[in-house]
């Protein structure tokens, strides 16, 4: 797979994740329940004690993560030499942390809350795609 296609995939997924995290952020602040695409309420998950990390709402962390990834990978498309240095390694490390955090939050949904938020699972999937696509950009 070409490097340009991999970069484009990451940028597209991160933009989608940014929109999704912003959607959750704004919907949580409305009096109506947040409805998942399959028709269930996401409120038990998005308003749980686990919806904050050190007082910061996790959707804010998601907005920050996805914005950084989108901007940084767009910069590496414009200036390919950026990806070969510290930035490429840092982006992969940041994506690994985001993936692990998403896996932790998914485990919380499964084993602690016993409730599911489809939007949250989509975000976790986007984190996985970004990380594994980023791995494919590492020279062998």
C-alpha cells in the first residue's frame, strides 16, 4: 500500500474521530439522552464516573488526540521528511497510548458498567485503525 494512501487513511480516520468526539461532547451537554446508532442510550456510559480522566472529560482528550494526529499527519504529507524523524516515532507512540486507553475504556464498558456506547466503540475502532496504519508507515 502506498505511503500517500496510508497517510490519507490516517488523516481521514482522525478527522472522523475528531468529529465524533466533538459530537459526543456537545450532545452530552444537552438535556436529551445521547442515542447510539443502534437505538440504545449511551448515557450510562458517557455520564459514568469513567467518563473523566483526572477531571478532564474523555471526549476532550479525544478531540485533542484526533486534532493532533490529523494536523501532524497532514504536515508529514506536505513535508515527508518530518515522518522519518522524531515526529513519526512520537505519533506512533501517541497512537499506541490512545489505543491502550481505548481498550481500557472498552473493558470498563464490558466488565464494570456492563453497558455499551456504540459511538465510543467506533472511536476505539478508529484509534486501532490509526495505530495499525501508522505501524505500516514504519520502514522495515
